[in-house]
């Protein structure tokens, strides 16, 4: 029998060198139906693997250093059998997920030993705190479930009907993340210019995906022109066939192609009318693009799923205007969602230094960029003295200073008591999740959650009603699990 002091220091050493490991669990050695519940001392490879699994799957909610287990009043007893059962089958009503499909029985057994040995090791440590990973909102408490780590810049998430998730990486890869947490590459993605803010950007399922398997991708397309490399925002439609995109069709290419590498816009959303709306940034052409109906940049667009133009678009009869334009005077919008209470499309857009906005998307409306703004240029110079002007639609919310909003979702599905109907918006620069309480067409209150979680690039609500956030550099996806008090 090893001395407990040796065991303790081995654990503390191990706990101190936790890394952001991305290893995925491989299922091996489990004999079906055989539940191993005896206890064993962990060493070597088994210890390393258990620690990695704990870090990747459990640490987000239970504390990287086992904080919620040390000095715990066990609800289901602290026997190896009780822990094993809890991990395998979960306590879904309390927010404890089941891991029966994630781990083999032996891996669960090793987790049990890891926790039980770790608690003994941790007891001597004065700073061990309970429940450090429970976050409190004004309305409810929740825990962070680390769903996926090891990415660079996950830009968007889309939930497939079978429980898998599609994830874009800005670098150009489309992943399928299976419900048993395997990360698989999807082939057939478009060539992208992964420079600056560009790359593979949004992913959206067709509203009738269950029948037609169609997905839509937005990205920065690239072409050579003389000695120059130009890019623009483009949209591809394709059929997801296993892990391959088939029948790819480029349904939109924004004009003009530009040498800049920023303000690609790119959020895609289907309206209640069944048409595809997407945002197009100004590509840096502040004074020339957003108010010019002859270019696509600095607008939102409305098209049919094959790229053709709905006959009732606002500018179809105007000779000098591009027919896909639905609104103009937009700067760079990276969040768009249908408000379930009203059916309206809402978006937010990046302001310059100050002046990020939430806008309700109205047919033919001018949102004013760059004739009016609540912000100033990044270098401090004045872009416009005006904050309002005749004929320009006011935002319903502004952020000064800018939070750099990205990703947008309305909370639906009834899982989050007190949050239902709230609008969630990620902040890239201040690294929090903004929860905005909505009353009709007004935003009446803001609460800032997940302070310092990282640059939030996307936020979505899954079909089973959970909030997911995607964070950049290091790229990770988290799920917010409400905890009953
Ligand atoms: C999404 C958050 C979340 C994740 C991820 C999670 N748990 Fe839990 N777990 C909970 C909650 C909530 C409970 C219920 C008790 C509580 O409130 O702490 C719980 C309970 C438990 C219990 C029973 C505790 C008792 O008092 O009887 C065990 C054992 C446990 N978890 C182990 C694990 C292990 C091992 C992992 C990783 C494989 C894991 N959990 C992952 C949230 C989580």
C-alpha cells in the first residue's frame, strides 16, 4: 500500500499540470453489459487518461481540481458503485449528464477512482472551494458543460436533427461533432481566404433539412486579379451526404470583390417567409458602400434558396439598385435571429469605436451607416456628428463602448426559468455573454454573464433547448446547464 502522502503529492502534481487537451476518448475493452464496480488504484497511463477525461468532460462543472467533490455532502452516497452509476446513467433532472455512450465501463471505473483518490489528495489544500463553476444569473444558476475543446476559431454551430452538430472553423474546415463527441471532418467545403476576419464563416440548415439535407455556408471567396488577391462574401448551398457536401452550388457572390480582409458580415437566417436573409459587411468601404444601392456591401440581402430573387424585394423595380438588397446602411452584422414572439428578424452590428447596435430588420430600411453613428473612428476621428436623421431607422439598443457583438439567439424551449424570450449576444472584445430582456420591440435590461469566458463568436439554442456558446482562441464550445437550487 502506498503512503497517502505519496498519493497526495502525485495528485497535486497531476492536477497542477492540467492542459487544454483535446484528446477524444476511444471506446475499447468494454464488454457489453459488464459493469465493473470494484476499486483499483490508478497509476501511469490509466491515471493520465482518467485525468484527461475528467478535465475534458467533468472539470467544467465540477471544478478542475475536483472542487465540488471535496467535502461534499453526497446525494447518492460516496461508494464506488454510487459514483459509477451516477456517471454512467446521469441525473438528468439535476443537470448531471449520462456518459454511458461516451465512455466504456472501464473508463468510468477509472473516473470513479480518480475522483475518490483525488478527494483524499485535495483535502489538505486550504483553498479548495465548492461550486466554483456554478455561475449565477439574476434569474437562475447554471453550470458550464465543456462540450468541445481544441479548436481555433469556431465561427458557427448548427444542430442536426439526429443530435450531431455542424461546426465551422474560420480556417476553412467544416466539422461534424457527433452526439457521442467524435469530431469528424466534412469534405467538399469551398475554397476560402482565411486571412483577417475571413474564412469559412456561417453554417445554416435549410428549414426542411430533415427532408432535403440542404445546408448553407457563407465564406470569404478568393480570386486572383492581375497581381492582386481579391475576396468577397459568398454563399454555397450543398446537400450533406454523410460527411460530404454534394451538389455544391454557389448561390451568391457579393460585389464588389475587394482587397480588404474584413467586414464580411455573413450571418444567415431563414425568415418566417421562408426566404434566406444574410448580412453583408461594408468591406471597409465606409463612405462608399453602405449608402450605395449599386453594390452588395453594407446591406442585408433576401434571396430564395437557389439564389434567385423574390419578386417583392424592396428595390427590384429600381434600375440602379441590386435586387437582392433588403436593407442598407449596415456596417458589419455578425448576428441575426428571428424573434419568436413577433416573427421579426433581428440583427446586431458592429459599430466603429462605440456604437454597436441591435436593429429590427425592416423591408427597405436605411440604418444610417456611415451618415449617422453613435461611435467614432478607431483612431478617434469623427465619422459623423449625427446620431439620428430623417429617413434613418434608429437602433433599439446601442453599446458604447463597443462590445464587438457576434452570434445571436433568443432563448426558447422552457429550460431556463426567467430567461425565456431573452436575447443572447456574444461579446468578442469584453468576453462575456449579454442577456437582453425583451419587451415587445424594446430591450429593457441587460445582464452580463460568463465574464472572461473568452471571445464569444457564436451563441445558439439547440433543438432540445440548451444554450451553446462558441469561444475563440483557444476555440471551445460550452453548454449552459441550469441547476435547480
Ligand atoms: C453540465 C454540468 C456537469 C457535467 C459536465 C458533469 N456533471 Fe456531474 N453533476 C452535475 C450536477 C448538477 C450534479 C447534481 C449534484 C450537484 O448539484 O452537484 C452532478 C452530480 C454528479 C455526481 C453525484 C454526486 C452526488 O452528490 O451524489 C457524480 C459522481 C458526478 N456528477 C460525476 C461527474 C463526472 C465524473 C463527470 C464527467 C464525466 C460529470 N459529473 C460531469 C453536473 C455536471
